[in-house]
C-alpha cells in the first residue's frame, strides 16, 4: 500500500478485496467452532445438574456466546467496509481517467 521511495500512499483495490476476503473467511470459519463450544457447554451443563461445575459450564457457554458473536459480526463488517472502500477507489480512478480523457490535447 505504501510507496516508501516517494512517501505516497498507494491504494490497490485488489489488495483491499483480498483483505476483505480474509476477514470474511475468518468470520465464517469461527461460526462452527463457536457454536459447537456453546452447545457443548450447555449440553454438558444440563447433564451435570447437581454437580458444582454445572453452573460454571452454563455460564461459560452463555458468557462467551455474545463476545464471540460480536467478533464474527465485526469481521463481517470489516469485510464489507473493505469491499466498499475498494469499489470507491475503483470509481474514483475511473472518474479521474474519464476527466483526463476529455482534456484537449495540444495547443490553442
């Protein structure tokens, strides 16, 4: 993204889209393990009714469910924002190229 020789920042829409894909993939990959962990802790908690660890297991599942869900949503939002940013840069580049295309060439 950066050009150290000139100090300029160069934004490549393809790089933004690649980063969006990574963020989206991470969020999707978290889905099954998170759900399995929450479901397992709730199931085991129900099976251990009367044991001192049952309440702790239930809290573990319910306690981590929201923060991990929020993390997945932040990854999805980040992916969407990176895609939108890439699209905006592509539109800007086309608009600038179009503006140069209508500038008359030569003298007078």
